[in-house]
C-alpha cells in the first residue's frame, strides 16, 4: 500500500491537486453564471414577451438555445467532476484509514500471542486453584460432620 499512497502523501502533489480542484471550482462557478446569463438572454428573446425587438429571426433564438445547451453541459461536467473528485478523495482516505487499522490489528494479534499463552497458563493455574478449593471444601465438610458427630456423642 505504501507504493500506491506514496504520491498522495507528497506535499507538492497535494498542492497540485488542490490547485486543480480550485480551478475546476472556478470553472463550475463560471459555467453556472454563464447558464444564468444565457437563460435570461433566451427569455428576453422569447416571442412570448411581446417585445417588438425580440420578434427577430428564429435563427437567433436557436443560436441562444445552442449556447444555453453548451453552458449547461459545461456546468454539469464541472459539477460532476467536483463531486466525483470529492468522493474519490474521501474514499481514498477511508481506504488508507482501513489499512492502517488492519495493520494495527495485525500487530496487536501478533503481539497478543505471547499474552494469550500467558493467559492460558494463568487459566490453568486458576483451574488448579479451583480444584484445590473444592478439595478443601470437601475436607472441611467432612471435618465438620465428624466434629458434629463427636460433639453430639460427648454430650450424651
């Protein structure tokens, strides 16, 4: 993963990517502005406005509609480019975070094996102590029964 992520960790590369994103953002803003101006121009040249000056040739209207189409196309292209770039950046950062987390987990597992052996050893010791405790409880129970039998026999 280090060979894949090496360019992304380079400071000059990150600066270049940010500059490109800034340039695309400026292009997107410009295309939105262009769509707005062409749309207002199209509405101004519409024959429904009743303007005698707007009753021009139909070619003018089709030319304005073509410019509107190109402006909208540019706006959509720039918008999708910005959106996809942001998604790719976020996806890349999530993948890097996932790989780092998996590496940490692997190191903890590899370091945890001696600990797990120690835990198993301690569990065996605990099991032995539990068995000793059960044996002592049985002996104590037997001793208390003998004491009770001796003590009741002595009182009589």
